């Protein structure tokens, strides 16, 4: 009826704690509301996901479960300030990556346009741009200034 361990057997506490953690993580995947009702022991890194470390030393866990994306508002309220800050930092990084990608695409488009103009415009000639010749003085080196 009950799961009992015989007294004659030796129990490895580390393996027992790991088993309990994996079991509580599995229960949390099946029913996320049950985890909030009962306080489970602090869970260690799940073996069901992938961990990445950012340059700032923040560990990002990518779990394979779809439970984490189901109800973000209830999950956000139970998170600590550090976890919220990490999520905001991750969103900021993603937004910056998208902006950088768009900027690279714009730069690439400008380069292609310039190349087309160089190849097809009869009036185009190589030389200094108007911004370079604006001052009229060349940039002098330290040796030219001071001998």
C-alpha cells in the first residue's frame, strides 16, 4: 500500500533529492496550478531543457514544455524581481537584435543602390566626396605638426 524502503538498504540522499525534484517538475508540467497551491522544494535545473549563459552571467533556461508560455500573467506575479528583470533584459536583447538586423538590411540595400548607381550612371566619377573637400585642409599628422 505504501512505498517504504527497507531499513537494511542504504539510501543515497542526493539521488533521492534529485528524484523528488524531477517528480515535482513533472507534476508542474502537467498541472501548473498544483505547484502554486503546494510549495514544492526549490527545483534545480531541469533535465528537460537547455541552458545558455549571457555575457552578463545570467543563465537563460529554454524548456521544452509549452506550459511556460500558457499563462504569463499568473506566472509573472509569482516571480521574483530578479526573474522579472531577467525576462525584461531578454526581451530588450531580442528587440535590439531585431533592430540591428533591420539596420543591417537597410545598410545592405544602400550599398546595393550605390553599386547600381556606380555601374549605370554616366555622370558618376570616383573621387572625394563634398564632405571631405569641404574644409580644404588635409588632416595633418603629429610629425607634420611638430617635426
